[in-house]
């Protein structure tokens, strides 16, 4: 048992004497007897570091990680390679162990990272203002909807069915608090139905929420969708995957007011879903409605360049019930990984990565749709992910593939009953042609076996 | 320029004064007045960029090299690449290593930041979180292939529920503020399920700012409850404001003054008698683990700050996690999915699953299962400490706080920095700098800045709002007596120095990478990105 403490019996006695009490229990005398906890917590006894390591190592070994199979799972988090320097830099104590930069004189490293990060996000999204990050992707979408509510007070929010199901569910949860209603814009042919959006729009719509590329992997025509929304004065929100933004026109150039998204793909681990970071960028007019921390440049009393947390009058610790959000921390360490990763990719590297993904994804889409029993779910342009429909029960097919060491992707049926045997397949730079060929082979066999099984059973 | 002159003197002075414990700020201040770090002008990575430099090498294109505009219509493609930096790996590593040294960090020095529980971060936690079975596990991996992760989450749920004294736990919220959001939405769902529309939420005037901010986001009106002369909730005021329109009282206990509210049972009764829920802001749980449980105090909903009591590296402000524990009556509404255990019928042992079938659930508040990497670290902590260790951690946190308070009550300090409420404190305490400001002419901010020259991160300043010139001090259990003594001595030294010459503290710090920064100018004309 360790509590990572250093107090010796002698220390304790000296300290109690200085305080003027005779026992540690005296320090807890203020707790009324009725609520004093008078038994031991029902938890296992503590144990030495090596035994805790062994226990957690054994638990971790029960999981099938992206090292244990060839994985084509994506649907919001992707198996990109993380360069070693990200690990080195994020594990430096100077970045790992401080807190929010409340004292800017001794937090310049952290604040400068925020400033550089904000610049990178601003470049990626084509929007002038970025905060220092929020929790993660879907909650960032929820935070953007609150910004829209603050901006125009309108109650109707329209969200595309192409937005990640977790983002849509988060929006539904939060709408109860915001006093807004969520209505779904249908998909048509794998993209947001522009005609349907136009019919739903009116001057009481406060926000139109889209995703780029959408959950089915399709590149949306954001310009057309945004233009329709703008005619009615709605705030246009797009949740974006930052890697494809290396080759896709940035949302800020297409009429999007607020671009948010999941930052995991930028140098962060899969970690079974978190921690990662959410990015949040907006047009200039919304700068004082932004949630979260923002670093700004300034000078010190001697004229040296420096950075501080700025526009804090938006925030909960100053404005309390009038704050623009209750968020008080960023995901600073994860955002650091993000900006280091983007620096590693560099200006050309991000483009080259996007091009490689687009070509391999096109190859994979062709290879899979050539299989008997696999058809494309849509024919829209894609960058890193695409959807197909199987002529066999998808969950059973996935299980068969996993037995062969290949995870073919995400079953769409849970979130999209209309695509009950849909499969969403993600490509990263770690999935090469040979692995894609192996996926096609394993998937083909699994479908054939499953159809055979059905015939035999029939 | 008199400011500069006194700065010079003070810098020399500071150099002589640096204590043994000082790690971050070392060496003498050179006669030029600038430290090496101060001479190292801040340049961003964008300013070190040069066209054609690179670190990343893209894998070879092993598939048909189709022109991009044949794959994606040209209108959707980017015309100009994002202006990311162009640097080689050595420069990238050096840049971030150098700027990292412009941070103060917990590994290097004492960080008594009140309400933030800056306790040691065991390095075992980083190792187990990085195991490929954890760090390389995709969040949509099937339950049957993620049994270790689900078992860990299930066990953590149980442990947190036991510590809170409330049986049902959701790990999903990503931070304390996110847990609060969950808690108030749960309250709303609970009342609405009973057909009861309520309009107000009570928060004490000592509350963390996140409490009222959350209440507004959830569509309730904030009603403030006063504080009594002992630092607890003003019961008369609470009785007057508790009516059938009140949905919830959000409370921190021990509160932000570091005091345990001895009237907690009465408070719970008043709140429950009007049908409202009682919400526990768990920011201060580090004082009472294994000593008193929010559930036993009458709370319905609790959030934990795993990054505080259950030690996570604070990362410069995130990541953390804010799981919640709730009572039976709130359980039907808890976020989904939940991790559940199903006993197998064939004797294979338990199976763990994500349960989405929760019809009354408020739904999700984020993607996937929550900050799993944070769960791994906190679970490792709970397994290392066990029941006894957790209790001991709280006991020593309270002992350290009271000892430091006793040291700061000594002559030379107490007359300028009196404790705001003179009682036994819990894990933190509040001093008021009002006499210091009046008698010595230095403000709490000046004291904080001068502490930087002594190699300490200052306590939380100007919170809680109730106390004039407040200084909120939380030493945590992982600091030694020697560190606490040295810190108390530094405070006494600064006050003695201010008595002789207040301008020294007024212009501090001197030895930090930059000195006081113009925050007003930053807010007036915000420069929030590098112009490129």
C-alpha cells in the first residue's frame, strides 16, 4: 500500500503539536457523527507498484488492440501513426504536470503552445478564431449549438443525418437544457439532402449542423448547404475531420460560421475513445461568444513578447451564470500532441497524406465493391472512409473476419436501421495495399461462408 | 523608470533569497538584469519555418496514382494548402523542448493551487495507460474484444460508487464541469419524469463559477444562497429560498473555503423537503475519502474530478474526467451507454457489456465511452492505495493543510494574512490579504507574483469571491513537512521585505521568463493567432 506520501510518525506528531490537536481524528471533528464513515471502504487492499502493473497489464492483454489485428475501424477515431517525438514531448514534465496557465509569467510554454495550436486550427478551418480546445468531438458540436443559441436565440436547430450519431445524440441531450429542438435533415444518395434542407428552413432556424466528410464518408457540398442556411440567417456549424481538410476546401471559405471536430486524428492515441481533444473555430463576429480558454499575444512590462489567457470575461470564473459556457479547461496536453503532429506533417505533408488516403480509399472501395455480395452504399466522393452494403448479416461477417485477424470496419445498422447490413470502412496511411487486398479476400470469404451458412440453415 | 530601478534592486535581492527548495528559478540574476530565458526572445514555430523543410515522409503510393480531381470534384478541393510550419525534426524537438522550460510544473516545485488538488502524479500510471491493449484499443471495438477495458471500467464504477456512497456510476463526463452538466440535466429529467416543472437552482455564493454557468446552460435560473459567519450555508437564507420551484441545490462540502459544513444533514433535509435534489461538486473530495461519503450526507448526485482526488497529470489544463455517481431515484436517467456485468450461463466467468437499452436515459454527453485513458490511471491509483491508502491520503491532506495554516498563523504573517474563517480546515484554507493591502501596500496579486521569484507556484488568488483579497491554499498530502515549512518561510520573508519596501513585490516577478503581462491590451485587441 502506498499513498505517495512522505509523512513519518515523527512528522505527524510535530505537525499535530504545531496545530494544537492531539490526533488526526481531531482534525475531522467538524464532521457530524451522523455522516462520519465508520467502516473501511469496501475496496481491495492496496498493493505494490509491480503488482498493480501486473494486474493492469493482464487486463490490457484481454483487449484486441489495433496492433493485434488489421483494423479498418474508423467512424470518428482513426488509427494513424503517431510519430515518436509526440510521445517524447508530451511526456516532458513541463508539459505533463502543470495546470491551466493562471500565472502567465511561469506558463509561457503552455500559452505559446495554445497560440500555435490556435493558429494551426485557424489555418485548417479557414476561420480566424480558434480556442485552445474543448473536451472532444461530439461535445464540441454541442458547444457550437450553444454558441448559435447565444448568437440568435432561435429555437429550431437542424442537424444532418450525416452527422456522427454520437454528436446527434449529444445535441439531443443538450437541447433539453438549451431549450432548443433538434430536427434531422435527411440524407439522399449518401449526402445531406439540399432540397429537404431548403424545405425545412425558415427564419426561426437558429443553426444548421453538418459534418465534413459526413459519417458515411461522403464529401459534402458545404458551400451549397451553407448558402441555403445563410438565406435564413442560421448559424452554419460543420463538424470536420481535420486530416481531410489538408486537401478539402476549408469550411471557413465555404460559408461555415463555426467549425468544430474531433482532434484524435492529430497525434492522439485511440485510448478506447479518450482523452483526445475537440477543436472549435469560428468567424470573427463570434469571438466573444466562444467557449473555453483562448490564448492571446501581448507584452510584459519590459516590452518582451508573451501570451496570456484572454477574453476571460466570457468565462465561468468571471461571469458565472452569465458565462458563454461552463467549460473551464482545455485538453491542453492532447492539443499539444495535435500541434506537434501538425508541425511534423508540415505544410506539404498534410496535403500528401490526404492525397495518399484519397487514392488508397478509392482503391479499397473498388476492391471491395468488386466482391460478390458487396455493393457501394453511395457513390459520392470520399477521402478516407466509405460505406458499402453486404448481402449477408454484417455482424456475423465482422466476427468471421476478426477470426482471420482482420477487423473490416463498423456495422452501420445500430445507428442507421435503413442500412442494416451497412459497413463503414476506414483507411489510414498505416493500411497499405497488401492489407487492403487481404481485407478484400477475408471479407469475400466471410460473406460467402455466411451466405452458405444461411443456405444450409434454410 | 523608477519602477525599473527598483526592479533591478529587487532582482538582485531575489537572487540572494532563493531557497534550497527552488528548482525552477535558479542561479543569480545577471547584472544586465535579464535571465537567459528572458534574453531568449519568444519565436513561434511558424517564425522558424522555411519553405521546403520537412519532418514527415509520406509512404509510397502503392495504389493507382489517379489525379486527385478525378477522385474528388475540383470545386471541393483546397486551392491553397494550410500554412502549417515547414521544419525538420531537430528544430521541432528543440522548439518545443525550449518553450517547455518556460513553464512551471508540479514535478519541479510546490504547486499549492487551491481547489485543484495538485498531488503527485505516479509514473506507473503513464506506463499502464500506454500499454497497447489500452492506448491502441479502438473505441468501437466489439465488447467481446474489449473485455479488459470494460472490466476495468466496471471495477472503477464500483470503486467510485463505494467512495461516494452512491451505487450507480457513469464514467462518461469528461471534466468536472461536464459532470455538473450531466448532474443538472439528470435533475431536470428526474423532475420532468414526475411531471414537475421547476425553474430554479440554488448555489451558495462561495460556489465554483462552473456551478452557476452550468445552471444557466440547462435553462434554470440561478438563485444564490448566503454564507453564515462560520463559513457554512446560511440556513435561514436557504429555508427562505427553498420552495417548490427549486430543482436542486449544488453544494461543495468541504466548501470552497475549505470548511466542512456541520449542518449538512439539516441542509439535506431542507432541500429534500421541497422535493429538490442535492448535488455534490466533488472538487474537494480529496478531504474526505474514506472519512465521510456524500451519499451518506444526503446527496443525490456527485461528480468526481478524477484529475484531482484520483491524480491525473493536469497536462497544462486537461485532460481530466468527471464521472458521476447517483442515487436510486436518479439511476433510470443516467447517461448511456453504461458498463454492466452479465454472469455467463456456461461457467466462463462474468462478461462485461455496454448497455444502451436505457429508455429513460438523458442520452449521451460526448462520443464513445469517456476518457478511458484517464480511467486507467485513476484505477491504477485506487488499486495502489486501496481502502486504507485512500483514507490515509485524505487524512494527510487535511493534516498538511492544517499544519501549513498553523505555520502561517505565526507572528509576522497572521497580522497581514489572517485566515478568513478561524476553524480547523479540511484539505485547503483561505487567507485574506486585506490587512496586507491596507498596512503594507501590497495586494494578494503582488504576493503571488513575488512567490514566483521564490520558486513556488502561488495558491489560487481572488477566489472565493466572498473573501477580500483571497488566497486559497491547498498543499495536498504528497508534500513533505520540509516543503511546507519552506513555503511558510517564503511568505514570511515576502511580508518582511514588503514592510521595508513594498515596491519590490509590487513589481514582481523578476526572475521568470517574462514579467507581468499586459492582459488588458490582450483583451482589447485580441491577437489569437499568428498572422501568416
